C-alpha cells in the first residue's frame, strides 16, 4: 500500500478516445473476479457518455476509476464499478473518487449501488463514506449471493421534507440507540418492558422517535438474513435522521475526547449513532449503554443533547410538555451571527425564506420586503447566519402610530428553529421597549405556525390577522392596569384594534383578588411592567458577576475580553443554581439580582436586573443538570461545584424568565438605606437570598428604573 496523503491526484471525466480509457479497461480485466466481466466496448461507451471518472497520478498514470450511470426516471445515479489499482489502495484514492461522483451528481436525489455481502472490506468502505445499507437482494449468479443495496442521499427536498421539518419544530426529536430499537423490535427480554413503554400514546403527543442512518449499518452486520429483513422492515416505521459526513465526523471527533476508547465495532457504532444525533440537532438520545449514560452530563454540557435511558425519557414527561423546544445551550458556541440586511442579500432572501407551504408567491414576498426596507429611517432588517447559511430573517419597522411592527419573522426549518424564533421575538420586544413603543405587532401573516406559537408564549395575543403585545414600563397597582390600557386607546386611537384584544385578555383576571399565579401571568402578558402587589412574593438574590454576564447582563458582559455574544445573551429563559440550605425562593415570584462585589468588573455591588421566577426545584445535582442543561451557561463542573462535588447532594435550581435590566442600577448604599428604613434599622447581609416585603420590592424597583409608582408608558 502506498500513502497517497501527499500525492498529487487529479480527478477527471475521460472521453472515449482518452488514453486513460485503456488503463480503465486493464484495471477492470485485472479485477474481474470481484467486479465481474465487462466488455471493453461497454466501458468505452460509458466514457463517451462522460460517465467514467478517473484518478490520475502525478505521472499521468490511472490510479483508479468509478463508472456510473444516471436513471432519469428516479433522478438517481448508480455506481457500477469503483476500482483502485492494488498498489494504491487504502491511500485515499477511493475516497477522492467518491467525493468526485458526489459532486457530479449533486443535482440528483442520490446515488445507489449494490455490493456483495461477503465483500466485508468493501461494505465497510461504503459505510465510511456516508452510504447507508438500506436493503438487500439476491444476486444473479448461480451461487445466489446476497447483495447489499447502499444509498447516499443528497438531501434535496421531497414530499416528506416539510412534514419532517414540521415534526422537528413542534415535537421533541428523540433518536433511538440500536439497543433500544432492537428492544422495540422484540429482540430483548430483560429490558424489553422498559423500552416498550416508549410506545405509550402520550409519547407521540410530545415527541417523535427517530433512527439514525447508523442503525442500518448495525442491522447489516447481523448474520441472520431473516432478522435483517425483519429489522429493516421495522425500521421503515421511523423517520431517519441524517447528517453530512463532515458534520458526523466533526461531532464524532469531539465525542471521542469525552468518551473512553471504543473497544469493539459495536462501541464505535454507538458513538456514530450519537454523533448523528448531535449533528442532526436531536433533543434526546435514548440508550441503555452504561458508558454513554455515565457521560451524559459531559455530553449535555458540550452539546445540550440529553442522553437518557428509556425510563428516564418516560419520566421526562414534564420536560416534554414544557420547554423542550427552547434550547439556548444548543445555540451557544454554534457560530451564529446576527447581521443587518445588505443590498446584495435582498436578491436571495425570497429563495431562502419564501413560505411555499402557505401559498406565498415570490412576487408577493419581494414586494413586501422591498417596501419595508425602502423606509430606511424607520426600518431595521436582520439576518441570522451560521457561516454562509442563512437561518432566520427579521424585519422591524417603527410605524407612524408609534407601534413596533415585526414585518417579517421567518426561520428556516431545522430542530433549533423554535429556539431561534424565541431569541428573535425577545430581541424585537426589547428593541420596542428601548424605543418606547407601547405595542409590538407581528404582522407577518406568512410566518410559520411555530413562530406564532412562540410569540404567544411570550405574551402576544391574537388581534385580527396579527399578533400584538403591549409592553408597559413601570410599577402598577392591579386595579390600574385596565385603565392604563384604556388610556392607550385615547392617546393612540389607531392602535385600538391591537390593544382591545389585550385588554380583553387582561380583563379575564379579576385583578383585585386573583391568585399569585394569575398575577404572574398578567405580568408576563404586559412585560416589562411589574404589579404593585403584596400577593406576588419578591426576593433579592446575590449572584457573582461572571454568572450575571452570561445569564442576563450584557453591560457587564461587554467588559469581558472575550465578551458574551450579545444576541445569544438575550435569552428568554435561564436557570441559576444555588445551595439548598436556604429554601426561601418560591414560584411564582420576582427576583431583584444583586451583583456581588468584585474587582474584576465595574458596576458590581448593585441591584442590576429584575426577573420573573418560573420554577424552583430542589433535587440532586445530577438530576437538576440533566433536566435543565438545555438552558446552557452552567456546565456540569459548575453544578457539581455548587453541590460541593457531591453529585447526589441536593441543590436548588431557580428557573427564571423575562429579565429586565434596570436603567438606574441601585448601589449597595441605597439598598442598605431602603432595607434599614423598612426594617426599623436592621440591615441584613447580602450574601444569601433575602425575602423582600411588598414595600421593599416596590421602592428598590422604582429606584432601579428611575420612575414613580404608577409607571410610565
């Protein structure tokens, strides 16, 4: 074998009169024992059709070739021969030829080929370059050999693409490891019942079970043809999750650093399964492999992917119902960038974000987009990109009636679409609040359903064909809220169509005496407004500056040498871990965040932000991390440190949302003064969570916003 790593290789399609065709014929004759006899004229005819690619070395010698044909009716290429000269095998020539044919056939649906099952080295090669063994047939020879049918899919959209994308956006994507798949196929006894619970009806309501392409390789390695047929037939009942070879390889290289060295082909296959789940953007990976489960915290920390057993997945029903689709941990470190729309972008946006499923035309899309962007003084357009790939589009426009209009909010179909939509909608609301726009309106009637659902979760309500959200600023008594909205009808009569449905939504609550949970829902609906009521608990929680920079405080983050990406730091929801010794904080409630003093940052020893408490959970550290790892920021080592390096020790997780940065941070001296006055001269320590009275919260919040009780719009 020769090492071709540094050898200059040229890949070219030869014509019938090319001298290299004679070398191709000679190679075919030398290897006819494996390739079968092919008349020289057939190869010359294929060369005349430009269907033979050759690898040519530095001295113009033919190192190998690939012969293929194209079936127009199925839009597929079929490989008939891939042959490399014996003294150049295992040196990369075959891979170069495969890469070349992939490139030549990119306009087709895919590439297929047949390979004898007893040619195990060839089968391993085809699997390694991304071909999937989907079926097998009987050969034509007298010895009735079995042929494995391999396929490489170019990933073009088909009739099922939109359906699969819709599933990935509306339900959790849970990939089955091979051992769990075989349980469901009836191959296991001891663990059969645990895995069979995945068939429960409620699972289908919240999650879709997928398989990775690697599963077909596992099936193909089975020696029993009856079982292979049975398992392939069973696999057709699942959606396939795929990723490109480079994406899989990149994920696999990182996983190999996290996991111990694979000791068998089965171990290596498990890792390839997991790599596809990572690269394909899955939310869960369901496995019984002890090694993978033991390293679940590290995998969750790196990728935000939850590796769980079948039983753990079943017990995750609450997570499936609430919040699985919001996964900022998956965005962190992903290389996403938000950019302003440039003139050259306009020409391609319709191809990338047109809503074909809703009947939107290209002319309609471009007309609306150009009309919006032409109003340069009042319009801002944003594109979110992952490298050169555009993932999302948002266009904001300040209307003459002072409303902030989201004219476009489009997100390309992919599993993290809802998370990205949530980030963008939150950014739009924060821009509206910063511009003193009392109402934010989503007028994009062609946006996807999951985008509208996401906005509904953020407090938008239906207003005709649009969605609208009122964003009040200030501290309001519960019985003054409706009057404030009525005042908007007077001062902004053109917004009445949008504000009346919001007033109706608020009026459903009898605010003078409704519960704390109902009051919290009203605060969410009208965020960033706060209710001036003693029925909603309030707390002051100390937090280290380094955590504040990542959780919510972009102003502190700007001081870091490697600053937090501002776009990704504007998270709708987050989690903060604390020791469980003091169990003061409860949900629902409000938190005033006090940034503990440090010399590493300016602006510490202050109350800088206010958040809504969504949930407080006390449980073992490993349990909480598995549950909340999707929210990112805290890694497993950080959570373990909170538990004093005891993974089974109880700690507290505070899940919070709707963080509002205070325009006038309250310094420690002012905080001490307020608390001393309210507590008859007693000033508590600022090292632990502190429950605040209604008056204490109101005074500190008002100081932080530089406003008076009663609020300002």
